């Protein structure tokens, strides 16, 4: 499958960055009335209902090949939602938010060597590697001194490993999705959420007990999270990976923290970090350097 990075590809990751950057605000509101694993279960459950309904309405289809490709589908589905959602929900209890942000930004640094060996056309060049390292440095500058500071929690090391494990899950799932045979993206998204439900809902029941009563406001936030940043955004994520490749998709992890910081200032009145401008310069420079070839082709048309 040939990698094609177009103006639409750039618009798609910009949209994903905006949506996922705003998700933290909504999650913060939802967590006032619901525990972490039950929130994850609600997001995935509603997203599963929505995507399965659309899939059935369009005429259910998935692969155009044989059942031997199902193990790859199951791996992609497991590592896209169920496992990273649980790892993050647990890990965030024991680490600083700064470290969590850095670990998510590290997704692209994990994708880079994996794609080099596993995805045709995604070779790890010096220019591309330097670009991503500069972008990652921009995220560290944006987060500031708290990027790698200690939370003081007893299980901090395990929490950090959980966050890095979630980042690895997203990286591996991106590679797996890219390597799948011809596939219906809506069917793949639906299968991802169905498998996520099978794993996350029992885990929430086991760890956090029965589902508590949920008020209308919290339910609204859960539905919103399931509909936009979970169902719609993950479908768009699959489309980007299948067309532009997992390395390009990794750029969204540099956009999300910036959007989150800016929206926090605009909506919640949080102070803008003094390093914002310098961080944005580094991030944009890194993105431009890593995708120089694609940008040159785009503007030379």
C-alpha cells in the first residue's frame, strides 16, 4: 500500500489534534461523577453502539481476504483501545501529568524504528529522525520543569511503565493497522470497540465495583466522549494510518499538548506557560523537517 500524504492528510491530523486536545477538558468534567475505568467503559461502550449501527446500516463487511488475517485484527483492536485505556487509567494515579504528556508524545519516537523495519516506504532517515526529536524537545519545553519530575507516589515506577506501555500500545497498533489487508474502516473501528468492551467493562466491574448511579450531566459528557473523540476520531485515525502511514499519524501527538494547554487557558482560565512560543517554534520546526519531502510535494503542485 503506497503512502499518500495530501492536503487532506494534514487537515485530518489537525482535526484530530483539536479533538483530542479538547478531550482532557471533557474528561476532567466527566470524572467528577464517574470513576476512571467506568468512564473508559462508557466511552468505548457508546462508541461501539454508534459504530456498529453505522456498520450494519452500510452493509456489514470487513476484510476482502481470508480468516487468517483475523489475528492481526484482534491485535490491532486490543492495542488501540482496551489495553492502553486501562494502563493510562491506572498509571495516571501514580505519575505527574507532565510525565503522562511526555509519554504520549513519545508515541512517534516508538513508531519511527518500528515503521522502518515493518512498513514499506517508512524508512528512518536522519532528517526525519532529527525532525521528530526536535518536535519531542518542543513538548518537553512546553510542559516545563514538571516534565520528568517525581510525583512521590509509592508505585511511581510502575505508573511510569504503565504510561510508556500505553504509548507502546498506540505505536504498535498503528503499525498493525497499516499492515492489515484491504479493510472496511468502519468495520475495523466497530470491531475495535467491541473487543474493547469485552475487556474493559469486566475490568471496571472487577476493580471499581458495580456501575454507580450516573447523573444526567455526567451521562452527557460520557456520550460526548464516546461520540466525538472516541468513535469519530478513531475512525479518522484509521483512515489517516491507512492512507498517510503511521509515522505521519504520529505527528498528532505533538499537536494535542499544545491544543490542550491553549484551551485550558481560554476556557478554564489556566495560565499560559511562558515557554509556549518557544515550544511551538520547536514543534513546528520538527514537524516541518520530518515531513519536508511531503510538504515540498504538496506546495509544488
